[in-house]
């Protein structure tokens, strides 16, 4: 083999080695991206913990302080669940959502403090629950809460737990029945005379007196909506943790606005039925996604018993006002649809 052939083989070997290094680097890059994506998904952790350690074991009837810790990115909003009074084998005596705090790694921590009681000895595990996470882009996702295992011991000693014979049933004197008969007759007489007096008063009213006319609200739908949203905002129900009433008022305000603007019955319909009806009368309605997000979030709070943060609850008023701003007719459209209406302002 000549020297030229040897040099050509060496160049070919270097090219192949460089190509192998490039392929290895691409594989490592893909694996690194996968690890980063998985780390972002695992950036949220939700666990139950015992808020206060006990020097002795937990026994039947003890009030056990628990706390749900949800560690999440600071720009993600968390809706914590509302525990029912009978939560599996647990009896929930109190629960309260604490203010959001910061974690050492820059993330935020949302807390739900709850006091529970167990009424029988044994091993227990907190029932499965989920928290709702709202991403900065408005999308929602769920995260499961890691359960907590508790061991409950009996308060009885070994001697006290032995079965004993039942004592004979005590005999009680039977009370006389005549006082109940007299009281029943007296109550019936009073009810008769009250009903008779009410009937006389109703007959004495003048039948030809016309009822006072109900004032007609001739304001535009957006005017009614703006005034109602200002009233809801002034109530500041989230600061008193009246989340269900707050979301109900905001959702009803938006539904009344939709009825007035699009002539679509929206008060007694589900969110899906309202969106279907709107697509029929106005297929190209703007801000349809904003309306659906508003109503679905209100449904989660009202029916799924989710507890949002105070900041998230207050922001719903602004989102409802933005929906009205986006969909309200222009002044020219209003004047063309109602030429006889005064155009004040």
C-alpha cells in the first residue's frame, strides 16, 4: 500500500469518527430535552403532612392537624379542594386555606390546613383528591395529592376492652297523654282563627286597584353588566372567602349580558348548552373562549367545591369586564338598531 492510500484511509477514519461524535451529541441533546420536560412536569408536588407532631400515638377521637402542601411554580395558580364533612373514614372538623408563601427553590407553596378525627382504631390512608392548576396561558390541569397513612390506637386498655354482660333495661314511668291532647287542640284552634283572619283581610282588599307598574330597565346590556360588575367588585367577597357567592354573582352577570345581547336563554342552561346556542345565533362570536373559561371556572367553584386563591377569584371580575368590552356593539350598531334611543354620553 502506498503512502497516499494510507493518508486517504486516515482521513476516512477521522471523518467517520467525527460523524459518530455528532450522532452521539444529538442523542445526548434529545435525552437532555426529555429530562428537562419531565422536570417541568414534576415541578408540582402535592402531599399531605401532619402539621403538628404528637409525642404519643394518635388515639380514637383525637383531633389530628393535617396540612396539604402544594409546591408549584410561582406563575401557576392553584385551586385547592374543599373537603366534605365526611371524608371517607375521616371526619373533617375544620379547614382553612392559608396564604401562599415562597419556597427555598423559588417556587410557591399553597397550603390547606384541616383538622380531622377518626373514631375507630386501625390503619388509615387519606382518600385520593386532586388539585386544579391554572397555567399562565389559562389552561387547566390536575395534580394528584400523595396520600398520608395514619395509625390510630384504641383509648381502652386490655381489661376495658373485655366484653361484659348487658345490664337489664330500666323501666321508666309512662307520662300522661292528656297534656299533649290539650296542647294539640289549642294549636289547631289558633291556626284556624289565624287563617280566618287572613282570609278576611285578603277579601277586604280592593280588587280594582291595579298593581303598580314594574319599571322597565331600558339600559343597554353592557351598561347593566358594567354596573353589576362594579357592585360585585365593591362587595370584595373573596377577602371574606365567600368564593361560591362571588363566582355565582359574576357568572349570573355574564349570563344576563349574553341573554340581553344575543337573545339566548342562558340562566337555566349549562355551560355547554350556552356555548352551543351561541354558535347557532352567532358562529363568529368573538371572545368565545374567554366566556367558556369564565363559566367553567365558576362551575368548578360552585359544583366541584374547589377553593381558588383570593387573587384568582378577584381576577374573574376583570375577565368578565374584558368579555363585555370585546363583545359589546359599537355606537353605530346601537344607533342603527334603535334609532329612537337617546345617545347620551
